[in-house]
């Protein structure tokens, strides 16, 4: 699986990028046909504490899954995204099994 990470309005350090790649790679345990993952990290100029936005798009054959979340830290957003995408991939896999 190929993981593309882009940061908007800031420069992400290598430690954050490695953390994101490590967490996203774990999704292949639940669905092994993932083609690629596009991760967009954005910092919004607001006075709100939850000004970090993570947008994840996972591409699988014939479909794609998108997740957006505002959080205090990108690590928290990544954990939430991986958990939600894990549920979506499991549901997609179950639907595929039902058709076979």
C-alpha cells in the first residue's frame, strides 16, 4: 500500500509522518487489497483548541473511504481515523463476502 502525506499551512516533522504511516499500515491487517492512502494534514487559523484537521482517503478496488476529523493533535486525529476506517473496511469486506 502506498501512503501519501501532505501538510497544508505548516511543515510536518518526520516523527509525525512516521507515526501516521505506521498507523495507516496497520489497516492492511483488516483488508489486504488497499491500493493507496492519501492523508491531508491542515492547521486552521482559529482560536479554537481543536484547530488541527486530518482528512484521510483510502482507495480500494471499486471504492474509496473518506474520513475527516478536527482534534487537538494530529496523533489523536490519526487514531480516530484509523479506528473509523477499520470499521468501514471490515463492513466493506463483509459485504463482499455476502456477494460471493
